[in-house]
C-alpha cells in the first residue's frame, strides 16, 4: 500500500475509533442513568415530553408509542438495558483506549467484539426493524475494516 493511502486510512481509523469511543461513553452514561433513575421517573419524563404532542394529535404514532413503552417499562427491563448499555460501553471504551495507544492485543480483540456486537444487532433488527440498528451495524463494519487495515499496517511496520 502506498504511504499516502496508508496515512489516509490511519486518519480514517482514528476518526472511526474516536467516534466509537464517544458512542461508548454515551452508552456508559445512559447505563448509569438507567441504574439510578426509577421507572416512574422515566415514565413521567416521557409523558412530559410527549404530552403536548398527544394533546395536539392523539393519534401521533411516535409520541403514542413512546408513552406506551414508558408506561410498560418494567424494573427488570430497566436493569437489563442498564447492564447492557454499561457493559457494552465499558468493553468498547477499553478497546478504544487500546487501539488509540496502539496495543497489539486490541486489534484482534476489537474485531471479535465488534463482530459479536454486529451479530447481536442484526438479530435485534430481525425483531425491531429499527433503521438505527442498520446504521450502527454498517458503521461498525466500516470501523472493523479500518481496524483490520490499521492492524495490517502496524504488523508490516513491525516486520520491516
């Protein structure tokens, strides 16, 4: 690979990893918030946010859906999502730190972890049909490709 291409891929790699780190931090914050905020508080926040829209249009799909989901949000669901977000975020933060520091273990570990997350996201998509999951999965695939390219470059430089 030409040095210019390698440098460009490295820049894209760093941007992708920083974005994954920001996403991981948001997941950690969301997980912690879910642990400390009660389901009643979540329901009241959602109701406050959707109340005006539902008064204006009682058939509003998004506001109605959010309001219904908040009213049915159980403690068990809250704990699952809190654990999922926090563990997912912490794993990604650890990997991001390793990648940004150039730790060799972090390249294959990141590929395995992102691959596993992608499999789960596709599985969840089969139930939810959420476009956000597709966008996240495509982004993860791009980041995986960049990690692979960066890992190959690091290994070439170590051998040379």
